[in-house]
């Protein structure tokens, strides 16, 4: 299942939120779970996470648990989450810059 999660942080918390997300990606680089596709986009203090997984792979990562622990204090707008259906993708790997390379 693929989910999209959107939220906005307080202005003062956007960089800290990004740092917490980068820690998740660092752990993912080490763990390299097979059953996961995960992308996060930032525009100012707005964040969009796109997660596709057959299991709760992210929820088992200590860095993701830490990210969630501090998230409520960083939020300006509560997250919304909804399932989405992929229609297609073209060259999504390695484009767009950022720490994750995607």
C-alpha cells in the first residue's frame, strides 16, 4: 500500500524536522530494507512523505521512532494521511537532489 502524508511545521522547527528525517534516511541506507519505497519532499516548512511498503518497515526503525517522538512539538498543522495509487513513474531514482538522492 502507498500512503501520502502531508503536514506543516512551525517556521522555527522546519530545519530540525529535516534533520530528523535525514537521520531516518541514514538508518535506511545502513538497514537497506527490501520492502520499502520512501520519499520525502520539503517546500519551506511543508513536508510530504510518500511511503510504499508491504509491512511497517519504517515503524521498526529507531531513527523513525525518534522522528515521531518529537514531531508533535514541531507541527503547525496536523498531518493528513491518505492512500494513493501509483499511475506511473519515470526516472524517479537519482533525480531531484537532496540527501536521499531521489
